[in-house]
């Protein structure tokens, strides 16, 4: 598409004809100037370098539009656009997200890549391969102009063109259909009734009348495309990654010799986290061997941290119980999960000085992490109350790292019985003896309080019908006993109070 009022507009290089776009090559760029050729009109080969020098103050936004993503849900669209934006980072450091489209600033990259044709060819190969891996059509539309919205409208129309100067945007955009605008059904009906089919028809109308008929957003959309109004961009920020490795000068057989090197790598990690205001709850230290599989040490934390001393202490604890199959030749640390950094402020009030923050007592959590590193995975348990009346099922032992309310199995405080319950329950209730009408455990026992009747689990085939009592031995220890509500009426010891 040519601009009748300008010689600084060129068609972009297009993808293959079978993908649905027209193949039009850009003329030679900076190489022509290097040989002493003088720049000519755009239709005869205007150089990108010359055009850029005339409008250095303007940005050049390169837009890629992917109509095939429209069939996907919003979550999948965001995931795909994030991965495509990662490819676009190879040609630009400023990338903006838009519905079904990505836009990057390339004017500052033209000299480095020797022209926009080289930039497009580099991106085209990467993006087509990525779309093919996802099983999507590998064709896409693209355009470039000094404004973000202008490039987006040109790309959505399928006009693969390049507009260098902002003063040429009006004529370039004027030839586009009004279908490229983000309009609702009522706005489209009004434009149709007014006989407006192209953007150039809108330019002829007064802006005040457009605001009254279509609203200020409609006018702002057009002003942004022409560069008359500022438009914010939602820039792409790549996810953080951290990998640090060190090749040892010779083979190390003693793990204690690796601690100073690991300490230095952890110092680099903590500095990386502090600069980005992050922490980590999962990292892997890999030990490499000659002709053997590498040994991995997984360090997982209940509360994310970036304290070097704490991470080093956990690593030393893992090393104390680690055996390696061969000498170590290299070491690597990689972060598997990044977390936002949270800290606890000290209270000015004395009564609140001992209160815990949202993550509990950090000293206790660090101690539990060290204990878990020493004992091994799944050897540290937490005891939680469950919404069950039967004492055998009223408490749960869950992994220390597991969330307290996982799966809704843990009881809320209102569901826990207010009657006295011993912490220690016998694995199997022990039958008590009766001698001359008195209950005996080791010595005669006396009932202090009760009964508390529990009748449950009738649906499981193991009907529980018991009367529970609190009893006391002669030396003062308290017992939790019950009497079965059946014909036998036997007495059992079920728990012992602390």
C-alpha cells in the first residue's frame, strides 16, 4: 500500500504466499549507502537508514497480529503471547501486549540488525516454528508505524506495510476499513447507517460530533493511532531465572571442600534476589560427576527466604547425610520457584511485640526446615484436628509442608469438641479389669467426670456407641476411658492426659 502524499512508506517483507499474504520484498537498505549510492524515492528503494535519520525523534512500533489465537480461551492466549514475547526479546527490549497482538519498538534496533527486513526475517522464522509446534496456522499479519495503535490497526487489516513518518499515518490509515476499530454493535450500526466504510470518511467529520455520537473513547482511539494522544503500553517483563555454576579445577571427593564454593554461589543468588525484591522457596544444587549421572540436592522451604546463612545451613545439613557415587567436577545452583519477598515489622507496642506475622515465627520455621533436612523428606509431621466425632479419626498427621486446610479435611475451630481430650491416644484401646465393682488399670481408678456419649460411624459397618469418662488413678494421672453401649458393656482405656 502506497501513500500518495509520501515517499517514506514501504511495504514490509511478507510471509510465504501459501500462508495468505502477498510477497513483497523491501528494497536494499543501508548496504546501498555503504557503496556510495544516493537514496531515492520509496518506490525506487528509499533506505531505512536515511528515513530513520530524518525522524530520529519518532519511535517505530512493529506489530504482529495473530488472528488464529481468537479461538483459544483467554488463559491460553496469555500463555502463548508470553512465549511469543520471549522470542521478540531478541530484537527489542520494549514489548507491549495487546489483544491477539504483540508490538515492539524497533527503531533503535535498525542499525544493529541492518534494516527492518532482517528483523522481520529473524522473527518470522522463530514465530512460525513456535506456531507450528502448537499446531496453529503459521501465518500472521504485521505492520510498522510511529504509533502503537497505528501499527496495530495496519496489522489487523492485513496490510503488511511500513510507515516511517508520523505525518504519513493519516493517509495510510485512511484507506483501512472501519472493521479494524474496536467498536460495539451499536457503534458499527451507526457508522453503517451514516455511509462510513473507511477511516478516511471519519477524518471528514467534526470531532465534537463524533464525541456526542460515539463517545470519547472512539475519538481517543483514532487520536492515538495518529499520534495526537498519548497511549500507555503494558510492557513485557520476562520471568526471573537464576542459574549459577562453577567448574572445579580438579576432582573433589569430600563434600566439605565444596562448602566455600557453594557459599559463594548462594551469595550471588541472594544478591540477585535482593536486587529484584524476591525470595525463593525451592532451589536445586547439582553435583556433576565424570561418566555418572549428576547428584541433585533439592532444597524446599516452607517460608520463602533469601537469607544466605539459613540457605547455607540447610545445604550443610543435606551434605551431612549425602553420599556421592563419584568425585565432583562441577557444581550448579538453579532456582525452581521465585516468591515475593515478605518481611515482618517490629511492633512499637509491648503487648504486640511477641505477636506473629502472617507467616508465623520465622525462627521456628527455619528450625523445622533444618530438622526436615536432617531427618529426610516426609519425616516431620503436623497434627491437625479433623471434623470427626470418633476419636480415632478426629486428628490427622499431615506433612509439615502441607497446607493446614488442604482438601477441606481439617476442622474449623467451631467444629472441634470443647470436652477434654487427651493428646495421647492408645493405638488400640485396652480393656480394663473390674474387681469388686471397681475399675483397675494398674491401680484402682476413680471416675471424675462424664459421661460424654459418642455415637457415630453407623454407616461404615463399625458402629461406635460409647460413653466416655475422665478418670483418675491413685498417684494422680488422668485417664480417658469409655464404656461400650452394647450387651457386653466392657470398659476400655483409650487415652492418657498429659
